[in-house]
C-alpha cells in the first residue's frame, strides 16, 4: 500500500475540506453499510448515478457512495494525496467548488449520455479524483511527494515527483475500473461508464489551466508550463526582469509610475519640493526606467531652489543634464550660479559654465553666464585645492 504524507509543492492552506470530505465519505459508507438490507438497497437506488434517467441530485450523491471498503480506501488515499496539493494552493472554499464541480459536471455528462440505457449505473469519487490528479499534474508536476510504502508489516519511505505519482495513481484508478468492468454483468455498459468517468481528468485539466492562466493560483514557477520552458530553473532576478518586460509587468509599472508622478505633482503644487524629491528618489530606486518628464523636472529644480535646498538642487540639476536637453543652457546657468554663490564651489562652477552654448541664452543671460564664468575661474585660481571631479 502506497500512502503519501507530505509534499514540497508550495502550499498555503490547511487541507480542511480534503479531510472533511474524507470523513464524510467514510461516515456515509459505514452508515449505509449498517442499514437493513431493504434500506440499504433503497439508498443505493435513490443516490447512485442511475442510467436511463435524468436525476440531477444524483450528480452529487453518487460521488459520496462506494461499492466496498477497498473502493473507498483507494479513493480516499488518492483524495488525500491530491487534495493536499490542490486545496493547499487555492483554499477551502475554492477546493470545495472544484472537487464537487468536477464530480457534478462529469456525472451530469455521464447520465445524459447514458439515457439510452435501460439499466446500470455508477458511483464513487473517481471522476472528481481524476480531476484532482489532472490539476496536480498542471500545477506541480516536478515537485515531490513523500510516500510510505507498506509490504506486510514493513514500511519504506521515499519521494516521487508528482508527475510520476500522478501516473501511478491514474494507473491504479484505471486498474480499478478494469476490475469493475470484469466483474460487471454487462461489460459493454460498464466499459463505456468507466471511459466517461475518466473524462473527469479532462475537466480537471481545463480547470487547472484556466485558474493558472487567470492568475488565481500561485505555483511559484513550478507549474507544467514553467517546467517545460525551464522557467523554474531561472534565478529570482531573471524572473523579475522577465516580469518587468512582460505586457502585464509593463502595465503595472506604468500604473505605479503614473501614481508616483501624481504624488510628486501634488507636493510641488503645495510648495513641498522636499517631499516631492523623496518620492522621486523612491521612483529611481524602485524602477530602472524611472524618469521625470522634462517640465516636472524643471518644476522640482525650481521648488528646491525656492526652499533653499541647494545640495539637493544641484544633484537634481545634474540629473536633468543627463536626461534632457530642451533647457540645458538655462539649467547650466542656474547650476553654475548655485555652485558659485551658494555652495562656494568655484572650480566645479567653472566646469559647468564653460560648457554653456551661448546661442541657447538671451543676450542678458549670455552676459550673466560670462560674468559668472569669469568669477568662478578667478576664485578657482585663488583656491586651487577644490576637487571638481563631477562631469556635469
């Protein structure tokens, strides 16, 4: 007997409904088993999935009936194995919908397709379990599940990939189906019924892929698509860069950029350039492509100078010169003036002012720039020890 007990697949929820469903199945089995023969037969006639009729309540009740103890035991072991993974990723109420939804849809399809048969029926949780197996194969194929294997009174512990364990589980379910067919009075009907039960896996694949693509389940890049493409082997910074370059990542970044830019403009309008600068620096640290629009950059420079935050202002002006050129001469003039008159750095001021293209300034501004440059050069000669290393 093979019994799984834990997995390394990323899971975030306790298997509350999985355990609860197992308890309900066991209680139903022993309740029915202990009924008098007449009641026993009536319960199965009323609740199992009957062919030749269309009885929607049986789409639910038949999933909780089992033919014998081994049928129950096999299904409950598999329900625990894959419920642990599926419910662990989506939580109790989503798992409740997934498990019962797959069972109901398959039973509805099965009973509809078997309307032409006068007798026969099916029961058991196999259809829903096929669905859980399929979902686990999509969400965590390369993760491992730890199993205990019993031979007599001896036990062995080992790990299997969920992909391999799913294959073994499917083989067990198919073997049980073949046994049912072999023991059935009408082999043709039983075989068709078992083939329809396998369709639960198709519904499971659809649910697993759908929830994954909608982003409603987090597989931490260990889902089948990530494993097949090798994304599960990428480092965190590679995945981060991939996300940033994706359409969704670009959309998120654009929204965040617009929000931060709106906050900066609000602070500037309120005359709080220092707060605007804090947000601007946060944008630089969080987004590699962050840059202020030219008009906002100028407004930030103006605000910092107005508040006499000159150390911050020269850094923002130097940043402007690297990113924009619309008002470069004017910004150089302002930067040189602050360096010379406010921060007393004549050598650095001279380097900045010497790069001004006069044609970009009005005549009065050209005269001001020339005057500042002369003063900066003179003061730099008088104080040759200033280090002017920045290339502004």
